C-alpha cells in the first residue's frame, strides 16, 4: 500500500497519519523529518543535506528522490509507505511514479485532507509548542493539563512564528499554488483519489476517511467496523505524540 497524503498545513495530516499507519501497518514518511534525520548522519548525503538546511535553501529534487527510493528499498518501506509532505513538485511526483514502476509497484491511493481557510487559521493559531521537547498542543482541541505548560517536562509553551495568522495565510496561498498541479497530475493518471473535508470533529472526519476507504474497496467491512468507533481517543493521543 503506497499512499500519498496531501493537504495544507493545519488540515490534519499529522492527526490522522498515525492511525492510518495502524490501519495499513505501514510507516509514515514525513519528508521534513526524514531530511532533518538524514542531515544528522555523517554520510556524504547527510552532509549535503545539512548544508542546504543550514543555508535555508530548498533541498534539490535529485537528493530527495534518492532518499525516497532508499526508503522504498529498505526493510521498513518494503510493505508500503505513507508519503507525507512529498511529492511537492510535479518533477517529484513523476519520479515517484517511476521509482515505483521500476519495482512493479503503484500508488494505491491519494488521500487529500482539506478544510476551509478560516478553520485552518483558527486551528493553527491555537497551536502552541514546547520549546524543550517540541510537542505540540492545540488550545481548542488538545490543551495541556496544566495552564500553558508542557505535560511532559513542565516547560512554558510558546507560539511559533509560523503559526501567526498572517504567516498562516501566506503558507496556505503557497500550498494551494504548489499542490494544484500535483493533484491535477494524479487525477490525469487515474490514481484512486479521495478528498475528505476535515472541518468539524476528529471523530466525524475519521468516519469520512473510513467511509471513503470502504467505498472504493481499499478496506473491507470487518476493518471498517473495527476502526469505526474505537479509534478517536487513539487519534487524539497519537496525533499529539506525532506532532513533534
Ligand atoms: Zn515538553
């Protein structure tokens, strides 16, 4: 199962990806995390990437493709991968299809989680993070137990520059411009595609995701039933753990 997870920041990719991992028994490849991890490795590739990250430049497509194909060939990625934050460009999207095709594999599903700009702006601007451990809290849906302090290390929480409403509006605009051609590309290639509105509660959105997966025969009735009502708490918990 190779799944491409699309959606703007704040639509809920980080919230649902741990449960999708549990459902399909495949890891999430979050490109941002992978690049940061790779940059820490003392390898030729690692040092190159570290350089790009340090100078704030975009990591070029050929390096990204190299990393992604290494992951697909690794033990961890052999049964499938959830791609999060990748592909970002048409070139990457084309290369990903090529890499999979060379291995007789396909993209089984594109899952696009969206919401309206107002909901996303409200969600993201209510996000606070722990500067010590990086855990994220949402003051509307998943606040810390103690007032404005991290549950795990008691550090006072801060708001990231990225999560201020003006910056969020700009990030959404950039996302829309970047993602439109990628969506069109997948639709043109007739790859199974689901679009889910994540406005509203986590429970509702998770139900919509499951319903869609069931409708296009990606999961069977038994899986549908067993994941329908039991997962919401886990999504809350796992989503928070995941957003480090
Ligand atoms: Zn913390």
